[in-house]
């Protein structure tokens, strides 16, 4: 399926049904389909041909999201650009992806103005919501269209997504229609959905340029509605769950912690929720247990990565509980079971598949896995060595088939000859009642090679003594894994999508060359 086919499928279930909702306004499937057709015609009128790369630089916005379907109907390739990136990073991505057209919101006009002179391939700039001397207005852009078009792409390439920019030159992940169709099928078969004729309502607070965006496709295929939040606001999020009778939503753990700490949570009507996805980063088992009690038995984990979107493994709400209805605390630190259309294995450095219980790199085979990295055959070959896609995550499969992710390969700490997985230490730290969030890294140490180091972000009004925290962790996971150094910071550095930046933490804590 092309991306626009999800919209068409939803429209076939009723063109007058609500499709997108934002700021109190509703766009029906007919409205969205008509605008997408105009966008496709305008793109073709501006010279876009099948296979061209069209970028969108926007916050959460219904018109910007509709552009995704116009791009698809024009036979072009969607390139989501993260609006939180710095100008230089977005310039590099637009150049890497070979984009010919950039559609952007006025809020990012200064950023675009900084880089447009360095983008000779970008021949069309379109501003969604303002008049600029150097870009087409939205009205002028749409006016370039003619007859309706429906152009099949020159191949199955649906989108290119940037990844890997924190450690070097970013890579472009090529995702095909088949990749996203597999993801959509896995989503629909792995989690609860309303029984027809009822339809889902999905609340999108997280950026539509990332996980929140691709999770819209199964909703559209079901004829459901998508409630779009322009800005992250936990109080407004709770109000919308109640007022819009939201059935599905997704948040990364850091925002779920904010929901749990919000004073309105316990008085908000959450009875409509069927599936509250969490993912994109490890979640504290203690806080997940709290969510299962206070938000309800609706929490649902997903594990994936840009190269194998969202659904490498899944944990439906029911999997969080034992047959007697009690919370299965032993599973809460897992990433669920491998999804039905995905084969997951654990591999050592030599390419040997390891038995149940042994730790190694998590590798994957599935039609979920990307085509490869755009114009980067070397990186593609490295990621697909031994005939498996390499995730870069260290983990193991337990006897019940649950996948446990213990660390990113690059985040493992080797101290005194022992392998210490930062995720395990972070789980122990997050069990402490004063800790809101944390990060564990390894720092150079003359005695140990690396010393386990923890940086804590505390809950409001809390204070800790490092020795007390060390004793707390030692009691749970032993002396070797207990941090030898503990720092308390007001805030942890985070990426544009909320992930903790361990590389930045290391740089801030690593001694300067003069003092080593």
C-alpha cells in the first residue's frame, strides 16, 4: 500500500466521518482527501515527478500532515524533517535526501532562510501559513495545480527518515510501502481495537514526524479519527482524552512520568482508553506498575527502531498481567514478545546465534526491515551482516519468549572485567522514590578501566545523599553494578525527541585532557 491508500481505505468506510481534529475543528475524510488531491496536483504542476523527494518541516499540524498523502498521491517520497533540529543538521538532511521541494511552517522560516542558499536541489519552497518574499504562499502553491493526479511511484519507496546524526553524519533510512504495511498489520493484530462499527480515536501529542506519525496509518485504515495536539501540554492531553473519548495514544516514558505526576490524573475520566502505547526509550518498571494502577490496564509497549519501525516486539495490555489478574512484575522490564511477522534472534560478535537466556546483539529478519540506507551501501551492508538486520541493542530471550533489552551495545560499561548494562542499573535507580529520571554511563578509571557513573534528576522537592542511593542500588543488584560516582543535575540533556543524550553527559563529566 502507498501512504495515501490508508486515507482512501478510511474514506471508503465513510467520507463524512471525522478524520483529523485540531483546535476544536474537524476535517472529514472527504475534506482531507480533497485537500490531498489538490496538493498532489500542485506538486505535479510544480514539476515534481515520481520518485522525487519532498520534505515537510512542521510541528504537529493537520494541513502539514495532509501533505503526506498529497506527496504520496503525486508518486513522490515523503521526507519528514524534525523541526527541533539545528539549521545545519536540517541542511545536511535535505542535501542527503536530495529533496527538490520543501514545505514548511512560518515558525521555521528563519531556519529555512539560513540554509536555502546552500540547497541548490531544492527548487520549490512553500510556506504553509505566511506570505514570504522568497517562498510560495500556500494559496499560490495550490493554484499551480490542474487536473487531479494519481501517480504510482517509480518503486515502493514511501519515505526517507534521518537517523544517526548524534554520532556522525546522519543516514537516511529508506522505508518502503511494504515495511509500513507490515508495521500496520502488526499493530492491528497485536493490540486491542474497537469492534466495528465503532472506530478508534487516536490522540497525537508526540511529534508526527516520528512514532506518533506512523501510528496514524492503522488508525486511518480503521476509519478512525486523529486528534492532533500542536504543543505538548500534559493537562490539555488529559482533558482531550476525556472530552474526545480517546481510545489510543502514544507517549515516550518521560511524558508518561509527567502524566503520572499531574494533579488532574486521578480525577480525569480515562474510561475510553483501550491502548496507551509507550516506547522509544526504556521505562521504569516501578513507574509502569504505577501507570497500570492509576491510568488503567491499558498500557501497551512497542519496541522498534527507525530501520524496523515500531513493531519488532510487542506487549499488549493483557501481557502485563498474570492469569489471576495481578500485575506480572517479572515482565515489566521486558520489551514483550517478538511480533508475529518478525523473527528475532540474539547473535554474538562472530555471527553465531545464541541460545535462550544468553546475551548478545538483537538481530531481526522481517519485511518490517528497511530497504537500506539511502546512498550508503557500506552502512547498509554493515547493518545486514550475516543475513540479519543488526539493531545495535544488547539483549536476550527468556524461556517464555519475552525479549529483554539490557543496553545499547555502545552504552555497556566494562568495569573491573565485568560487563555492566546501564539499563539494569537505571531500573534499580528508578525504583528509588526520589528519582524522577536518570542516566548511567561509564567514565575512564585508572583502577576499574571504567567506573559506573549515574546522573540523577530528582522529583520536585526531593534530595538524596549519594551514599544512601548507592546502598539502595547495591541491595538490589550487587556491588559490581552499583555506581561508584553519583551526580545530581536539575535536568538531563535530551535529544529533539526526548531521549537522554548520554554522549553529552559523558562530555560534561569526562575530565579535560590537562587533568587526565
